[in-house]
C-alpha cells in the first residue's frame, strides 16, 4: 500500500523515490561490552523497516535498526537497557567498515554489510 502511494506521488511528479532503499537488507555483526565485559556478539540479518531486538547476558535488552543514509553509509539506531543502564543513540556508519562507539563504560561495535551486493 505504501509503495502504491509513493509510486502515485512519483508519477504525479510530487516525489522522487528510489525503491531499492525501501527493500534493503543488511547483515549486522555487532558486539556490546559493559565495563570491559562482553555482553554479547550477535550477528543477524535485518530489513530496513524492522528493528532487531534481543536479550544479552540474560538481563539486558538490545535493539538495533538500520536505515540507508546514502550509497556508502547507513544510519544505525541502537539501544541497551537493563540493570540500571539506559542507552539509546543513533550513528552514521560506513558500510563494510568496522565502527567502534564508546559511551562511558559501554562499547558498541558494528560491521554492516548490504545483503545481495
């Protein structure tokens, strides 16, 4: 339905749309550490329209959502909560390159690849 609406807008000249970005799929390799201890290192495949949520170390909730930013970068929305921690942030990271993000005693690393390229 949304694709039909966007197509109608694009045909009417109101919006320029790239349908390839609507269906992008990414492989996310990540690692989350707290106070130097690795809580988990999940690898998963995710579509741009969904957030991946999981439990790390049986007590922390971890969520990741990836959206295209441009041809070489993605926007990553991520959060970690539990045991008194509540972190939510967004970062622009390069595709196919490791990114390391530090927030006090929390460390997040991401390697994101577009699936099918």
